[in-house]
């Protein structure tokens, strides 16, 4: 019996040590001190916010946009100039942001898509790592958020006024007021009262605006009232001559006699004057659109300020990784277009502003090729959470730290599946090559000599060698990201079915009548 006592004492000591270690590990995750060692994350995303409509980007609209909060975010952090989505339409881009995957991998090809159940999610990963997580605002997917402690999201597009929230318990609540104010009210309430303050947080505040029809609150109704806002140089471009396969078939035209649903006719009853002249119709449409759009943007900016002011008052601002972006770009009259969808720069490129003074020097600009699939890996990296192997994006943290990795990507793959003009292609550091189903014809642009993509060089013999090199890069990139031409053709209708153009007016009118 005497000989057994040391063994018993040793076992007891070992158990006590194990329990103590377990308690200490738990404290490392849950104490305020530990939470402070990992940044809070504020992910701010708008819908269809063109980078040209942020003052810091210095476009022709810089003297007309009202974005003091976003401009300050750019001044205090890093502004990216070449961030691209891989499918420029709301739901698919959001799916790619959440999963860090291309549309053909996560299953989000079109509007109201559903992400594959086995796809990764930065929100789930952060929740599993001890973050308090929440999503508020526009969601626009066929399933509700996964991996959230709480959420208040709208179905589909949601409404500009008096939006209805959907909650984790299945309940709904209609909130009175302008959507951006309502979304921000909920976000602030979650930050102040609902979140677990022992944990670091990841708050995803996702605005509906400035998606068409760009509704704004009454308080911004007089912004630029009576002022004629400058037009983009390409507003009256001859699309039939410059881009018969890509730009011309797009239904997103301000005015074109052949267009399926031009902006002019959608808003004809709202104009102060009408015209029979095609060029004047385009200009009238532009002025109507841009005034509404800028007022809608102003309401977003002021609500972001409310959140940043709260974080600053609570001493949390510098401990929070702040990210502002949009789900894609948007045409503000360039090429005579509005909306998005195409691989063209204004539609493809997204604004990205990132602030975290502990690592990111103020006032920096980065021109490297980045993508929406990089956002999740970046947040996980800052949180100290391993990136799931299934995520195809990479962390932007090295770029944010001012580094220039030698092996950084040199091209991005893009594919659009929703409607004519179906297309896919590559955008590299200088060139862009666009392919279409049902034809061997391509469009090819030199972004160095033609940054606004006014001249298709596909038939220019001087570019033949460069076109072949870019095509070879596209083939290699498609293999790298796991997509085949067979998949693309299977999920896109052939241009031969429409000749690359809109449906005949007779059929279109019949469909419109049926829809009514």
C-alpha cells in the first residue's frame, strides 16, 4: 500500500495540471486581453458602387461625389486600384467573397444563387475561431447566412424604404425608414448591446445602395439640384463599330434604338424634358441617373461615419480592421451604359479601401491585381485563422504591409453566365482577351494605350503575337482555377441563338406583355 501512494499522487497531480492548462487555454480565447490581440473586423460592402463615385479615386466625378468618410478611410489606409470580381453580378460576387472561390467552384453562377454546402466561409471560420459574428443588410442569396451569431438580412434586393429583416429564429420584422439608416441602426445596436464583448467581432454591414433605381432619403434630395454634371467621354460611343460582340448586345444601355430595355424608357415619366434625338436621350438619361446615384452614395457615406464615430468613441477604431468595397463595379455612362455584368474595366473593378494602422501605412495606393476571392483569406490572415485549403483566393496582407511578393498573380479569370452577351476571358497587367460561346471571334484590348477600352485590337495584325500569348495565359489560368471550355459552353447559351444581339422586337414585346 505504501508503494502505491506516489502513483496515486502523480495521477492526481497530472489531472490537476491538465485541468489548469485547459482553463488557461480557454482564458486565452475568451479574455478581453486575448480578444484585443486579434483585430475586430468591420466589413462594409455596398451594391454597385463604382470606384469612380468615390472622391479618393479621382475620376471626372471627384468634385461631385460626396464621400468624405470613404475619402478619409483611403487617406488613413490603403486604396487598391485593380481589384477585380470574377463574375460581375450581385449574388455570384457575394458568393465568391464569402467562400473565397470562383463561381464555377462554389456553384454561384447567377442571381439568387445558393453556395454549395461544402464550400468554405470566412464567417464560419471566424465564428469557429472565437469571433462574435453578425451580418446586417442585403444578402441576396437563396439561403440565409451561415456561421453567424446573429443576422438581420433582407430577401432578394430588399427595399429602399421600410425594409423587412429576416432573423435566425425565422422571424421577420419590418423596419420603418430609409434602408441605410435602418441597417446602420441595427449594426450599432449589435455593437452596443447584443454582441459578446469578451470576443473580438466581425460585423458585416452590407448596403443595398447604390443599386438601381438609386433611391435616396429626402435629406439628400437637393444635392447638385439644377447642376449639370459632366459626362464621361465615351457616353456617345458607337458600340456597333467598337464592340459588336460585347458592348452592343448589352441591355444595360442608357439609350439605343436597338436596346432591349434602355434606361431612357424605364424612367421616361420622371424626366423634366423629353427628346426624339438619340444623343439627347442618352444625355437626359445620364443626368437623371447620376444625380440619383450620387445622392444615394452620400447616404451610405454618412451612415458609415456613424459606425466609425462609435468605434472611435469606444476606443475600438485602431483595433479594428476596416474594409470597404462593393460587390462589383458599375457603369456611370461610360460606353453609353449603366449597370455592370461585362468584363470591361468599369464593371469588373471594385473599390477597395482598407484601414488598420497597426500594420497598414496611411495614404498608400496599391496597383497589384487583386480579387474578390481574396477578401475572406485576408480577414482570416489578420485574425490568425488558417485559410481553408478549398479557398482559391490569397491574403492581401503582404500587399497591405507594403511588400511586393515576386510570385503575385499576373492575371485574373472572368466568366459571366447570366444572359447575352455570355463571355469569359482574362485580364492581366496590360491586356484583356474576351471569348464568346458559339464563335471563334474575340475582343482584345491594350489597357496601357487604351485604358478606357475604346479600341478592339483583335483584328490588328500588330497585336497577333500578343493575342496568342494572352490566349495561352488564359488556357493556363483556366487549368489553374479548375474550369474548362466544356463547362463554360454548357452553362452559357451560344451566341448563334441570338446572333450576338437582342431578341427580335416582336418576341420581346410578347414577353413584356406576358410579364405585365
